C-alpha cells in the first residue's frame, strides 16, 4: 500500500479523476432523469466553494424573456387584487 499522499498533490491526476466523476455523474443523471436538462459542472471555486468542485443543477428551460413576462403578469395581478 504505502504512502499515497504524493498522488493527492498531483493536480493532473486529481483533475483527470474529477473529469471521470463528472462524466459518470452525467451518465447516471441522464439515465435517472431523461426528460430533464441536468448540468454537471466541474470547475474551481464554483458557487463559493474552495478548490476543485463538481456540482449539478437543473438548467432553466424558460427563456429570459418569457420569465420576465411571467413576472410582469404576476406583478400586475398583485396590484389588481390590493
């Protein structure tokens, strides 16, 4: 077995392992949720985390324009009912 700490300092090995994890996460997510657009993202300091991170989230399927139109409709309804 021995001391494996030297491998943990090798950024190339860590990055390759992280890419493999992200790949298999993406494959599994597609299998579990075929109708959803799930993004698996690998990067440094994502969303306030420190160092190399892997995160996943569901991508927004609405366009910004339709989202803003929906907010305006809700805003109008609030003023109508007040």
